[in-house]
C-alpha cells in the first residue's frame, strides 16, 4: 500500500515541488544556500530530508499560494499508483481512496488531477468474473453517495454524479445524473450540499431495483432538511401508473420538525362517502413538547378532530393528552331522516419519575368518553367489547418526621352499557400514621401499650350523570358533596399463648350539605288513554288509570350529619393436621391447616326516631297506615346511609381450610410442595338482638388450581337454616326443628377459567421423557422435545381461554339449573412462515347463545417493501383490505378497500 499527503500549488511551481515531494530534494540542494520559490509550501504532514550541509543563514517566511487548497489531500491505493508528470495526474488502482477535509472518496479506480483540482472515480470490470467491482462511494460528513461514475472539484466544491444512489433519512434516491453544489454560508457553520437532478426516483425500498417509487422530472435536495420535487408519477415494479402529483416536498430533517401528517387511510364509506383518516399537522413546541393535530374528513359531512400532546422532561415526568371530537351524519332507520351525532373523548396520563421529588408524588390517567365515542369511531375488539372505563389521578404529600400525610385525587368510573358516569373531584384525604398513645420509650411488654389509634379525614364532591350530560349544567346542579371523619382504635394480644385476640372500636361521622324530605299528596289522579279497537278499526276504546296519591321528594340545602359506631372483638388461631402416606404413593405427605375465627360485633339502632336519621311516608291513599321507611340521605349521600337493620349484637364465625401436600417428582428426584385446595371458607353469624331470623345464611366458598395453574376452579354455595313458604319467603322456623341436620341449599355456583399459552403448555409437559427421533432427511437425531418446540413456537404469541359458569338455585321444592357462561376465546398472532402471518384479534364462540362473540380474523403478507393485510369482522359486517408501503416517509402510498362499522350498522 502506498500512502501520501500533498498540497496543490499553481502550475508555475508544480514541477519543482513535485520532484521535491517525490524524493529528489538532494538534486536541488547543491547550493549550500538554495533560493526556494516564494510559493513553496512545506506541509506539516510531509517529512522533508535535508543533507547535513544544508543550513539556513536566517529564518525565512514561507507563504501559501492563493490557488492552494485549505487542507492537505490524503490518497492511497492497495494495488498501484501511476504518476503522469506531463498530464499532472495520479492514477490509483485497487481499493483507492482520497480524503480532503470531511470529504472521503472510495473506489476501485480514482484519477487525481492536481492541476485542475479534480478527482474522478469509476467502477471497473473484474477481468476474471466480468462483474463490476469497486462502486465509487462519496462521503461528505453524514451524506453518502454511490454511483458508477463521479467527478468532483475540490476548489469549486462542485461535482457530477452518474447512475447515482444515495439515502436521505429513510428515502433512497436513484437517478441517472445529479449535480452537487456546496453552498457557502456567511457564518462559520458548515456549508450545505445542494443536489440538483433530473428524472430521479424516490423510494423507501432498499433493493437495487426498487419495487416502487415516485419518479419526478426535477428535484432540489438539501440533505437533512428538505427535498422539493416537480411533477411526479408513481411507479410500481418499474411500470408508470396514471397517478400524478403536480409537486411535492419531503422533509428530510432528522429528529423533530414541523410538517404534514399524511392520512393513514383513504376509504370510501357508503354512509359517509369518500374520506381521509388521521390527516393533520405536526409541530414541536420547545425541547419537551410535541403537538399533533389530526382530523377525519368525509365528503358527506362527517368529520372528527383530535389533538395529541406529549410532554417529556428527563428525570422529572412524562405526560400525554389526547382530545377527540367527532360529528357523524347518520340515517334514522325508522324515519329515514339524517341527523348528526356528536361525541368526544378525553385521555390524559401523567407519570412522575421516582427521583423527581422525594416527598410529593403525582401521577395517574384519565379516560372519559361522551356518547360512546370510541365505539362509534373505532371498530377493533377492545373498543367494541370494553364496557368499563376508569380514571384515577392522584397527588400525595408527606412531611419527613411528621406522622401525617395529605392526598388529593380525581376518580372516574363509566359504564358504556347503561351509560352511567360517576366522577369524584376533588377527593381530598388527610390521614395519620398508626399512633400508639400508651407506648413508652422503654418497652414494658404490657397489653395496653399495643393499643393503636388512627385518624382519617376525607372530603369529596361527587357527580352522577350519563355520558350525554357530562360537563353540562345539569351535571353541576346535581352534584353532591360531603365529608367523613374516621377514628379507628384497635389492639392485639395473645390469650393462652396460641389464641390471638383483636379488640376494635370504630367511629365514623359523616357531614352532608344536602338532605331529603318526602311527603304524600293524597289527591287521586285519573288518566284516560285512547286505544284502537283491534276488532273494529273504526272504533276506539278508552282506558282509565287511577293513581291513588303521589310521593313528592324535596331536596333540602343545609348542613346535616349522622354518625356510625361499632365495637367488637375477634379471636383466631391456627390448627395443623399432618398425614404421612409413606413412599408407596406419589403424595408423600398431606397437611390440613384450619384457621378458625370467632368474633362479636355491636352497633346501635339507627332507626331510633331521636336520631332523626330515618323517616316514614305514606304510599297509597287507600291504606293510610301502611308507610315506607326511608333515609334522609337517600340518593344524595356521598359516603352511604346509616344501616336500617336496627341494633346489632352478632356473633360471627368462620373456618378457613387449606390443604397442601408434598409430592415426589421422579424427574427431579425430590419432593415438591403443591396446593390441593386454597381457602375453603365456611362462615355465618348469629344476631342476639334480632327478634326473629337470628341465624344468617351460611356461605361456603373455595378455589383450586389444576394443570399447573392453567385452570382455576371457583365454588360458592349458600345454605339457609330457615324454611321458606310457598312464596319463597323465609319464616322463623329452622330445619333443625324438623329434624334435619344440613341447612337448606339456596344457591350453588361453579366457575372454571382456563388460560392456555405456549409457556404454560411447555411447563405442563416438562415431566415428559425426552425421546430421540431420527429423520431420514437429517444427518443427526433430534429430540422429540425440540420438534414439539418448533411446532409450539408458531403459537408463541397466541392464547386461548375458556370460561364456564353454571349454577343451581332452589325455588320451593324445585332446583333450577342455569348455565351462565360457556364460551371459548382466542387471540394472538401466528407466524406461519417468514413472510406469512395470521392474526386473531379476538374470536370466540358462545355455547349458551350459540353464536360468535366477536370474530376478528386477518392475515398479513410481507412483500419486502410492501405489506398486504386483510382484517374481517363478520359479526359486525366490516372488513379492510390494504396493500400499502411499509411504515416510513412514503407509507401514504396504499390501495385500501374496506367497509367501516357505520356502513353496516348505521343505526349504531
């Protein structure tokens, strides 16, 4: 390899200096004091060897020529270098390269013309294979070009590139000829390279012969900034299409930049007409905030607007906001008239970094919809099947060294089926840590030192409305507010060493700003309805309905309060039974753990008229003695109403049973603990203060897991110790008085939930022995587990779930069996091959209703730079077929064919 670094001088001195640089300096040194040309420049990087007799009598000033370059030129070649002194050229062969400042040129052959400051690079043909090798590559900073031939002038900073290929961000530019001009700037910043070309092809396909692209007649490209094109035509597989664009521009700036957001979908809807989805504009604001405004526009009047904002600050917090408003034109199926339906959606999330503040935390999310916005605009499984929305945004503050803390929150719940919305804001809580008022600094181990006291105060403003009245005047008028004070005192100590005793006292006081009063209006109201006679259309019937008085409810403004008090004590312990079965069975040991619990609870009679918590009102003018008891805080209580059950002096009892075992594993040669039954709980209560029906219903519940956790079984049973009459009402006579031992069964319910994934299937078959199998096509045997793994790997992102729920209910002397749920559901992706994939968004079959729950099936085909996708929802009558460019700058090029959710469900 030869490596040299030279400067270019003017033509008058190039011959002598070239001889000097080539090692002929001793020929010019015969005079002990030679006179050097004024234009001579000795480069710092070029070693100069002088004879011992060569000396300067005095320091001299060496000046650079006005025609010289600003920096040295480095060049090298692997094969050979040829110097042509007459033509003033250097020819470089074999992996040649030339470097000047930030410009680097590599090729198999390079011609260096130092007289004209021009460098030329070309591709060469391999004499053995006949293939072209050493494609020239020109690099200027971050910009890279490849071409079959190129010329560049170091002095004028201009060049011509032939059969060029370059990349700008994710765009590949192909063309026959392109001109490069380096534009000088007034400031000291790096000059811009401007590219001018003709008949260039812009594409995101990285193949040597692109599968698609946009062919334009004239172009101007400013790398890392902008590409401006003239009249353009879309080409597919080299074939021009009739799709023309009069002009266009492509932003090439790396990072964040203001620009147009191309629509994600072009579609035609029979209900809405031709439309564009998610077309908009993106613009960053500062270093931390990004804003995007998108819209859906249809030619028949349907439109939607969406504002997306993302704010991120490192080591502080990140937040996102999404506001939607949609106005859709719909046809009323009954009247045939068109109307407009409006809906909106609000989504907000805030995440604070852990190190942002040591004592204050804020974070959460908000998801509110008006008039079923998501179900109207989108048609995916989550949007259609999701029936509940929740929001929770919290702020908490604590003070170091202080035993109290403060928190505030915004809470929201929304049912999309019945369209009920509940919003709690603001919700402020102040609470203390657990305090021990009788604990001394030196522990004396006294029972009263463990008495714990805790206070919690809360104030809340609550709104209850429907999704069509959110943020309207009616919602603000119906708001209710209140506050609650809670004091909890408890302690714990042991009795007889093994029994835990837990006394507790709880006091709640609730403040309200509203109360109600009901009154009876004894006036009878007679209503007359005119009905058509079904036997004689010419006649009509008159039906009279009488209302015997009405109940009026008045809302009273003003402060009101009520309190709740309870006291109790509970005793619990743990009892163990162990059965060892020996080594002849897989279960070596079975353990039964019992957790009995007995409690006593007391609460006063809140129906006492002196408390003024409840009142009564007449319902019918014909029965003046029959009155209904109501609470003065019904429907306006933020924290509930007092219990109307009278005084409580109840003994509660429960027994929790846990069954575990030790099983021997032959594969691991060791014993493992497994759970047989989790929490088999039996419990009830007996109320001494009740005048009748003192025994409560006896409940029994348990859970168990099978097949290494893939199936979860749930069981619940309700037993009643009292008999019931022919109308199904309990009366004060127990089954034991009839000589029966087991209480009467009221309800029993079983549920089985099975979730299958590839990982769980592998875990279930881990105990199988590995079997070696030999395929005739394989030279080495493979284990059977490996073949199973190859097959299961196709379903790595696939899950199947089965829900089964059935119950029995006793009605008189009959037992009614009811199948609640029996459905199977599947979702996930299956990669059949490298390019083929099947997607199951959410498909299921309901065996009770005998129909598909929500089928969403599709497939994808990777076509290198294109992607073919199909999605179908047969139950909703919608589908979409897309042939589009893969995500990138040109992903707006697509051929969509689809039918949206309103075409088939215009009355949705």
